[in-house]
């Protein structure tokens, strides 16, 4: 607590005594005490960080460098295998496919989530009647439990009885096997995930828009800039920091998506929607026999990928600040 | 504003409370199960049967008979296996677990289960084909408390309309003819679950075994023939495309719409079938060249994990005995309405009360455990490849021949054989 001289002087006249009389001797004793106080306040946080962040991470690495089959898991005598699990995972025939699927899933989801989210945010920037209600409605995907929205998407996209195919058939388009054909299953889960991610993008980008001062737009309007020109010359550049963090968070969220894919296709058909996250989940919990070590290895690879993008983000941000 | 004097004690108190809360969390998990001498812990995969249900009371009654209280916890099937493994790792296994039969060999492999011999349980009256799922290398690790399996439900109204006699279906050719008949009459043919989980393998196995194929050779000509039967149904429009993603529940929902002539499903739907808006019937799943195809056995084993305090085994044995007498089996069957007792004595008693279950009793008698043939812990690895192959072939990503060849290669690598 820093109290400036003037404050202290004025405090003299008040009755808040706590900070008024600091004799030299007491002050040094207090300073020593304050170190303990600081530690006392930090301790819960430190315990929390170790228990819920450091330990799981270490455990995950530990799982991935040992050969934990179920027997070793129970008896605790797993053999140390070094990087063998990582080598096995990377050289597995499924790895390339899962990596490609992850890339398609993440890029496909992010591009559309961001574009649609931004369009909606700009749209809602101009308040109009019912704009608040409409904006709230766009949050619904966020509020629904994933098991509900995932199952609903799966029903809607059902090959034989789904409402999507019924609608398409009304326009003379034949049956599309959304979730049961290897050609379209990825498209189907990406569509569902885009729908899920729009509210997140909308909310953050909308908040970012509030920080752009209105007089910039006024000046631009006086100079004769139209809506399109205003968007590309003002909104988009000024929104860049917010866009970057939105995309980074979206990337991290999307990389580790398991639930929506698992509910809709369980990674099928024929691994067409098996991303790295799905692969990891299936190895660990999806079969009758938990295979924890390869699952942890895949999971750690995902963490590394997310970290790489995190560092890329930090670097570009630093460069922006420098310039 | 808090004065400085107060701040230090408050901070210390906050830290102490926080640390205490954490310690409390860690501490309580230790004392979880294997608690006091007169409380026995019991896990089962029936969360639908809540506290106070007939089933919960039946479990408690067995505890009372042994002179102890039973603390029952219900998990869903997959998380039960994981919970059991975790508890074994922490040394806090429950006294009794009811476990889905293909998972028994996985747990037994960890050394966390007692054998029936150690516990002094008599397994001689149990049907050999049902007990096999719990046998690994000559040891038996539990007793089935009941069994269920798959059969073919039919919509009697549709069959009558199409002029198909269910009794005429005795092999694949006659089943195909029946499907051609009902689809020609404008109905939908058959629905089954081809989902890429254990359920998909479970549903495919009767056809796989019915063709004479063996799980150690997924790419045999017989196996290819079985998969071609399924892909043929989808191609010819006898089965809907959605079977690729169907779980057994979804399959049953489709059947209950009344549009489908046939559905492959299990004993557990008996009551639901009786309540359908149309007349239903069941036939056993036919094998390729006639006769009954061996369907995989479903149902739970009662198992006793190893305890540090071996003096608990006596009471555990008495609880298990109570569940596995002939009367006990019939009572379980009545409580669940769909469980077939695993002994001939129990089956006779059940048929006296419910003669309509005859087809099911006979289906259970010719059923086969998935982990039998000493496959044990290899089964989950093989099964994963099998359902993947079924998915690839049904969705058209690969031909049945290619899909099964790839599956066999992957299974051989996974099992190291």
C-alpha cells in the first residue's frame, strides 16, 4: 500500500487511523511480516496451480514415456520406453490422416466462425429495435449442453429421416449421407462446429468493436468513405489485436474438440472424422481396453501444436508493439 | 477497510482453510471403499435402478442375509471399467462388482480379481458357454448373474402384409428372400447397429460366426461373406444407410416406428416390443447354411476384487452365493425382466413362469462369449479392427475384402500374433 505524502496529510484530518502513524522501527518489522503475508496470499494459488496444472501435465508426460497397459496401470510397474510411444504414434498409418483431419477441421471451423462472427458483430454494432434480443438469441448454441446440440445435429443430418435431407429433397436434391459417407462426414461435423463457435466469436468481436471510437467513423464519413471502405480501412485494422486473440483462443478450443465429433460420428465412418483429439480419446476410453500411453502421447502432441501457435501469436504481438 | 493488525491472521487463516480443503479432498478418497467391517461396497452398471428400486432392495436383501449393510454405487458400463481400474490402482477396490462380461478378462489380467477357487465358489452348474467369458488360462474370475443375447425381432403386421412366413427363415438365402418380399411390398427391410463402437462388433458377430468365421482370422472368406451380406443389404436398399451410425438404441427406435420388417436387437427389448403399436415376434438369428448362428453373450459377471483384508472374503462369498442360487437367478431375471439365468435349473424355473421367453433361452444356450476361445484381452483389440472394417465396407470406403484384410493386418500387429 503506497500512500503519498499529501494523502497522508489529508488522512490526518480524517479518522481512518490505520496508515497514519508509521514509526521507523515498526515499519521494518511490518515489512518483514508483509513477506509472509504475501506468501500467505499466494499459497492457495500456488497449491492450486501445482495440483491442477503442473501435476496433470507431468502425469500426462509420465504416461506417455512409459508403457502403461491396464496391468501396469494397476500394479504401477510400467516399463520406461522413452519416446517409443511417440514414434509408434507418428508412424501409425492413422497419424497422417488424423493430422490432416485435424487441420481441415480446425481451419474450416475457424475461417467460417470468424467470418460469420465478425459479420454479425458489425451488423449488431448499429443498435436497432430488438437488436439486443436478437444478439442474445445468437448465444443459444453456447448455452445448450453439447450432448443436446450434438444429438440434435445428428438427428437433423440423419441420412434417411433427417430434416436436412427432407428439405433438400423438396428441392429435388437427392439423399446426402451426411454422417455415414466418408466424403461428407467431415463437412457435417465442421458445419455443426461452426454453428457452435459463432457465439464466441460474436461476443468477443462485438466487445472489440465497442472500443473503436465513434469519432473515427464520423471523420471517415465526413471524408466520404462508404460502409465498405469504413470496414476495411477502420474496423478491420483496428480490430486486429482482438481478432488475433479470438483466433488463437478459437484454435486452442477447436484443436481439442472431442465431444461434438464423438456424439455425431464417433470419428467414423472409416476414420473420416478422426482428428488427433478423437484418436486420443478413443485410445483411452473408446474401446474395451484403455490404452493410456499412446493416448497421452497423442494428447501431448496436441499440446505442443497449441503451444507453437501460442508462441507465434506472442511473437507477432511483440512485433506489433515494437513497430 | 481491514486494519493491518488484522491482515496477517486473516491471510494465514485463508491459507489454512484453502490448504485444509485440499487436504480434505485428498484424504477422503482414501477411506472411500472397503470401509468398516459391517459395510460392504457394491458397484454395478445399472444407474437406471435408483435407490429404493426393486433391484436396490434385492441387493440389500443379500447383504442382510450375510449380516452386513451393502453400500451400492451405480456407474454406466464404460465408466465402471475405468473406475474399477482406478480404484484398484489406489487400493480401494469395492468388495463386489457387477461387470459387463467382455471386460472381465481385462480386469483379471491386471491381477485385481480373485478367482472363484480362491473364494470357494461353485461354478459347476453354470452353462459352459456363458462362463467362458470369465475364464482365462484355466482360471475363472467370476460368475454370470444372467445372460442376454441378440435375436431377430419382426413386425408381424408387415410380414403378414408381404406374405412372408417367419418360420420360413432358416438360413441367409431365405432371410434374403424375405427381405426382398417385404421391400417389394413397399416396406423397409431390416435395421441393425453398425456404429463404430463395441456395439457394432456385438451386432455383427452373429453373422460373422454364423458364416463360420473366426476372430483370429478376420480376412477369411467366411468373414468376407458375412460382411458382404451386410453391405449387400444396404446396397439393395433392404437396410437404411443410417445403420452405419446406428447404436442399438437408435436401431430399436427405428423399429418402433413400425416401418421396418426386421430389427436385430437384444433380450432387453422384450418388454418394449410387447408394448409396441404393432404385433411383434422373434426368431433366432439364422446361420449361413441353416441352423442357429451363435450370437455373442451379453450380461454381467459378479466379481470380487482382491482386498488387503482377506477376512472380508467370507462375507463377500455369502453375498455372491445369495445372487447365484437358482432362486437368486430367477429373482434377478424377474427384477430386470430380460435376464436369462445361466444355469439349466434356473432356466427351467424361469420358463415355468414365462414360457414366452423360450426363444431367448435357446438363443442364450447357443450363444458364445466374445472373449472366449482364450482370446481374453486380445478381444478388445480385434473388436476395434472389426468394427472399423464394418464401417469402411458399409460406407463404401473400401470393399469388404479390402476392409477385412486391413483389419486383420492391424489386429495382428496390435495383438502381436
